[in-house]
């Protein structure tokens, strides 16, 4: 299977994601930064964390309007799986592939800590069969407060688009403790916590492997079809 990890100027978790995918069992994970990269035989694209274009204007705002992101939008619109982690989640919202916005943390400062997540949906490429599970993973962001207006929040509930919730401790003030959402198709997913930082035994948790292996299993089934 082929999984592409998109990197923008200022991304800094791209190699971490590739290595974590390899630990999870990926046969091929590669970094790409060019809009004309051939995504025909790619089963999923991951937008990693970092500070794309220095987070000028708003986090993810510049990256969302690049030719590279246009290619990824086309990939998503044609049925491809797209995962956005932290800054990648911000980019997906800025690009309109996911609703809502990631605002400055409620406490007004950067947050770097472990959190507990509850998986609300077990039928996405990232959470297959994991509904209700509690995962421990780190967050590291200054603009991680997920926000939507009340009408959009109701729509997210009605359409079952809430995938992850902070459990017990909301580190940034996100509305309804939301840590990650998906598109109506379930194929585009964004989350603020970093699964690629929870895969090795020397880390406080290896729970990120559950999500990455779910993604690999989904991609393997896509490849067979």
C-alpha cells in the first residue's frame, strides 16, 4: 500500500509520521511536497503537524491555498482518504474540507501535554472497530480550540461527524470537548492529538498504533478492491 505524507514549508512532523507508519506496518510511506506528485496509486494522504508557512495570517491559512493543497483536495473529492494531524487539521478546516475552525487556546498559551481521548465513531478509516475506546496521546499546539457555531455543531451531531473527544481534561477549550471530526463521507478526518508520537515503548503510550493500524487495514482493503 502507498501512503503519502504531504509537507509544506514549516511542517515538522512529516518524518515522524512516516517512521510511525513504518512501525505500524506500512509497506510504503513517502513524503511529497509537489502538486504534480502522482497520487493515482496512493490509498491515503496525511497532512502532518508543524507550523506551515510560519502560521502567518492564521494557522493553516496559507497552506490551504497552495497548489499542493489543491491537488490533495482533488484527491479527496475523488474518494481518497485524507488525515490531518494538528496543523494538518487546521489546514483541512481552512481549505473547507472539514467544517469549523481551530482558534487560539482558551488559556492563551501553547499547550504540550498528554490527554485522554474517547473515540466516538468506530467506522472511519482511522478508528475502525475502536468505538468507545480511551486512548492516551500527546497534544502540542497554540491554536487547538475547535469552534463551530451552534447550528453547525447540531449538524455535526446529526450527521455523526464527531470522531474524537477529550475525556476528563479539555486542554484548549474546544466546544463540547471535540478533539477530532470527519467529513460526511468519513474519508476526511482531522484531529489535534498526535498519534505518531504514541507508538514506541519508551513513550508514555503506544495507543497511536491503534489508529495507524486501523488506517493501514483500511488502505489494504482499498488496494484489493
